[in-house]
């Protein structure tokens, strides 16, 4: 039996996680600890978080699609690539400790934060009105595969890294990069959720209730992003990277 206190802790933090996730990714760094701090067993916490996250991401993805930030062909290529990467990552997770990724991220996270601070045009790129180049498509697929491996193996902050790579490496405008990120995240969330549901590792009542709060957070965050774009994304990404770095050290 889930207590009222559990709902009072989880729901507001899932709302906050949804708001952050819809803008800059990394909402799981807020929502998953919310479940864990209530004493829910770790596998149930992860599975229930997948449920509420998938509900929220669904709404923000629709909001981005309505705003014209999602391209069908590009999304299909990215989804297929990410699923391939996730499969490889999940296989690696069976044989390797996530300690390897943790050690790499202790170097990568500060460098990423420095890049954002000192590169004035970070998260900005030339507006794309026509078709993307072949080079951009190849880069996007490679990014989706590599971060799919990361998501399947380890996971936290995948949305943030996707947004940074799609703008910084593939040179997508932040709106299109954010829309593509949402599509990939929704796919991996639903895939993970399916596994946890089939194994009975979700607390449905809590997950659905928190998911409603997550939907509201994602909806408000997506609307805020449409108005502010990179202006609001940059400080939130820096905050998410800082939180992630602290979590790794602890």
C-alpha cells in the first residue's frame, strides 16, 4: 500500500522533472531519485519512473510536433538508429559495470559545461528551411546510435546529450534538435516501460498519478521552450549537468 506521503513527495518532483526534461532533457535526474527517496525498491522505482516519464514525454512530443519541430523522415532514421544502439548498450550492460561510463562522465560533464559557458553560439545553428544534407543525416544517425548505446547501458542525461550533439555536431537549429530528441526519448522510454511492465516492476497507481503531474510539467515546459528556445535551455542544461556531476561523485 502506497502512503499519501509517497504521493506528496513524488508528484511535485515528477512535475519539475517533466518541465526540465521537455526543455533540456535530464528530467530523470530529478524524477527517479524522487521515487527512490520514498523507499520503493529500486527496480520498481525505475519501472514506475518509466511509466510517468513516458506519459509526460508523449505530451511534450505532441506539443513539439504541433509546433513543427519534428520531421517524419529524420525521426524514423533517428529512432531506428537509437533502437540499434540501445540493443547494443543493453548487451554491454550484461557484461560490463556502469563504473566505466561513470568515470568517463566525470571528465565529459565538466568539459561540456565549459563548452556551454564559453561558446556564445552554443545551442544555436543556422535555420534549416529546406532539406538536410546527407552529411547531417549521417551525423544524426551516428549520434542516435552512440547515445542509444549510452541509454541502453547507463541512461541518465541522454536527452541533454542528444540536444547538445544535435546542435553542436549535426548543426541542427535548436527547435528541430529538441523535436528529434523528444522522438528518440519517447521511443526508448516506451521500449523500457514495456520490459518493466511485462516483468511486473511498476506501481501502476503511483506511476499514473505522477504521470499526470509529469504531463502538466512537460506541457508547460514545451510551451515555455517554444517562446524562449536556447535562452531558457542553456541555464537549465547547465543546472542538469551540475546535478548529474554531483550525483556521480556521491
